[in-house]
């Protein structure tokens, strides 16, 4: 059973959280995930800048 990723450098941009972690192969990855109910937005990026840009431009469709 794979271990859960340990998130670090977690920041919140509006309803979206951006975090950095190491994947199972030791590569640094960055994720952006919306915390709004029923939104479902979550993406993974290779660069922190791309994850933060996605967080800044995300608009929830569910209201």
C-alpha cells in the first residue's frame, strides 16, 4: 500500500490550496485543489508557478 504524500509549502489562494510534495519516484510535484463543496477541481503540475497560476485563474462553476 503506497504511503500518502506529505504536503509542504501549503498556501491558500481564494478557495484553492496549492501544495508541494514528492511523488512515489522522488520527483517534486505541485498540486492545486479547490476546497469548495462539490467543485472537484484538482490538478498536478511540474512547476510551482503553474500550480499557483491555475489557483489564481480557477472559477468554481458550482454555486
